[in-house]
C-alpha cells in the first residue's frame, strides 16, 4: 500500500465521521476498495471530475482535522513508544529468567503493554 494511501486511510479511520455520506462512500471506494475514478463515476452516474472533486474535498477535510488536532500523529508516536517498551520488557524477561521477582515484573509489564494496544 502506498504511504499516501496508508496515511489517508488512517485519517479516514480517525476522522471519517466528519465527511458527508457521499464523501465517505467515494473515499472508501477509491482508497480502500482501490476503484478508479472512472469506475466510481460509472457506478455513481456522475463525471470522473465530479468524483475527483468529492474525493479531494474529503481528503482536505481529513488533513485539516489532523492539522488542527494532531491525533493521528500522537497515536502513531504512542504506538511506536508502546512497541519499544514491549520490546524492552521482553528483553528484560529474557535477561531475568533466573530471578523470579524480575520475571514476574517483566511478565506483568508485557501483559499491560499488550492490553494498551487493544
């Protein structure tokens, strides 16, 4: 999946409710179902340019919402930190297997980190 498409899909997941029904539908068909503008236009009975304009408005709305809130960026940063913390906890677990108390602490930490991911 192209990085731009991945970014747009993430923005859609977080801010899709800000879009109109038509924007959501066309955006989903274009980015998630990988239909061309022509295919969407044919289904919708409008011009290719009309589909393009609706998708571009939807993308602008999503990007503006992210620029104002930074929610996707913050989520991504938190996810990266959680992954690193879990990696360190697993390394600690491997290093501490001889020490029961350290093993319990590392196991509990891993369990908590896995729960935060859900």
